[in-house]
């Protein structure tokens, strides 16, 4: 039983880190390319589906 909880916490922390990194990337794209919003959303969607 004790081994299950650390694994769950580790998975939760990894998911939170991935979400934070994705938010950082989204904000970076939005700030750096405000003109081409639609094309950037398409690029981000392609990257997400590939990954």
C-alpha cells in the first residue's frame, strides 16, 4: 500500500509540470505572434496531435 501513493503523487506532479509547460508555450506563441493567431493555433494543434 505505501508504494501506491508515491507513484500517484509522482504522476500528478508530472502532469502538473506538463500542463505548466504547455501554458508557457501557449503564452509564448500568443505574445510572440499576435498577428498570425489562426496559423499559430493550427501549428500548436498539429504539435499536440503529433505528440
